[in-house]
C-alpha cells in the first residue's frame, strides 16, 4: 500500500510533519514497502507495513527532530 500523495499518509504523519518531512516519509515508506516484500528480509515478526513505517520514521529522524514545543523542525 504505497502512498501516492500526502493526503494518503497516516494522520500521525500528515498532521504533524512539515511538507518536506512528509516527502521523506513517503519516499522512504514506498521504498521499504518494495524492499521488504519478502518476509525473509524482515527481522522478527513485523509485517511488511510495520517495517515500512519504522523505516520511514527513521528516515525522517535523520533530518528532523521535535523541538521543545513538540513541533517537528529541520535539524
């Protein structure tokens, strides 16, 4: 279930992340969705979707962080 546009992203993403961070999330999720299609490539019992979300959040956290007010800002 790759995402084609920002409006399809989960509320936890589209309601909290800036547009550029949403781009990062979407690209990382879609890439991980393809990369981890084979269960043998995943660690543990996580589903394909769970792994893709984890990868996407990790990608966002490379460039963004939460500030004191709880807003996501570029590092």
